[in-house]
């Protein structure tokens, strides 16, 4: 990978715009591949980054064409989990042989699914801890956190150095699978509840019985992870409980998708735990109820 790397962001929603914007702000050549309304706004005025520490317009490239990954050394792959294989096929013909594709997606199996489409050695999983939203066309709003945990691979070290230099705390870990499951468990505990209640995390955890529901969800996830042979790091219940302190005003990505009338990633969150539980003979009633209620709301908005 050359220094500084040329960067493309495939599926530049809130997560992709934040990390792509941080790299562009640090002087990297960045192209966001995004929805038309965002492309138009960014081409006109740059990407507005409204964060905890600055609010400014960042100049970078924007395109609606997957072919814009051509020439990139680093591709931040940020599409919704439902679109992983299709988006991977779109970039395949244009992906440079030496590029690293870093999966910045929810769920635990996206990198594996992407490896079935792209050369496996070019794909690395990453765990994302950031609270962001698209507040309008070409306008990303940062609510908290912003760190990454990256799987070791060819190009991971150079990518991590570039991200750290751009102000993104980044760690390379040999247990990314465990870290992905930890992030999945956090999402399973918070996302569906936020979507159903249409409230941010801080209000939800004050709801009568909600902390108990979240505890049940976590216990079920841990049982499935253990049966899968996954080592989930740390005190998971404590980690889940602590998250709300850093982002009490955050609405989950599932809630944001429902509000915009889009299909959610719930099949790859609580739904994945339900499916893996069924396959392993582990009951997951709390996850099943949350998954089913979000699917009901999806159908209603459709």
C-alpha cells in the first residue's frame, strides 16, 4: 500500500462518511460512493462533518458509481449487510490487485460472505464503535466514540497507521471474531428496542423491565457464541450497560432505517442469533421477539 493511501468508501452512509471524512480531513485522497442526494451535496459544498470537536465542510470526491474504487489502495466497505454480496460483485471488476477491502459493517459474517465474491486475501474484517447519523444530504453528525478494531492481514498495518494519524483510534487484534460478536451482542441489546420505541438509548434503559429484557438478550447471545466456539472478550454485561454512558442520545441504525422507510439489518443482528440458536439447539426467545417485532414494523412501513 502506498503512503498516503488513496481511499474509496463503498456505501458511504453515516459510518462511511465519518471515517472517510476523517481521512480526507487529514489530507488523503478520498472518494465517497454514495446515494445521489449525498453525491450532489458533497460535490457542491463538500462533506459537512458535525462532530464533538469540530463542525466544518471537508473537500473530497463523491460518486454514485462502484467503478470509483479503481486506483484505491484502501476500500472502506460500508454497505448494509443485506447488500454485501451484490456490492462486492459491483466493485470486483474495478478493484486494484493490491487494495485492502476493510469491512466496516454490522454483523459477524460480512467479511466471510465478501470473501466468496472477492479475492479472500484482500478482505479484512473490522469492528466499528461509533455513533453517527446522516443529518441531511452531505451532512454527517457524530454523536460519540469513533474507534476501529481491525483483523490482521496484508495491508492492515498501513491502514491502521493512516487511520490513527487521521485521529481514528485503531487497534489490530487477533480476536476480531470475538470483538465482532461483542459488537453484535451490543447491537442485539440496543438496536431493536430503540427502533420499536423510537427513542434513544438513554431513555430506553430507563423503561420499566427494559434492562431485564436486555440482560436476557445478552445471555442468549453469549450461550450461542459459546456453542459457536467464540471467545467474547471482557465482562459483556458490564460493557453493554456502560455503552449508554457514552451515547445516551443515540438512535440505533435500525431505528434510523425504519424512520427512512428502508429495510433494516435486523436479520443479521437478532435474527442471526435466532438462526444460529435454532441450528445449535439453543432457545433464544428474547431475541426472537425483538426480531419479529422489527420485521413487523418493516412490513408496515413497506
